[in-house]
């Protein structure tokens, strides 16, 4: 059975640029090693607080990496609502 998508909440949008860059680098390394279909997308979500939060979505090809990072399984996201940071 093929693994599904994974979602990881990264936190406040102001504090996540470094983490997003690291995720993109990890994804790119896996793509260069032949991991077909590896992709990570992000989405900014509004909250009741001052700043929005960022969520990262991992394609099924990155299920192992996603689980290592503590991401949780989720339904396939609507890609039109996301920003691709690697792959796609």
C-alpha cells in the first residue's frame, strides 16, 4: 500500500524561513539521489493571534522523511492553495 501525504506544522511564519530552507535542501538531496515524486509544499494559515502559522505538506514519496520529522498523515492537499518549495 502506498503511503499518503503528511502535514507538519512549522510554527509562526516569522520564525520559519530557516526551517523551510532546510526542508527544501533535504528534499532536493533526495530528489538528486533518485527519489522520484519527492515534493514539499507550504501554506500559511491565519490564526486568531498576531501572526499566521506555516504548514508543510510532504508528498507520498517523502513519507519516511516526514515521519522522522514528526509529521502526521493527512489527506492529499489542494495543490493550487500551496507554495511548492521543492519538487512538484
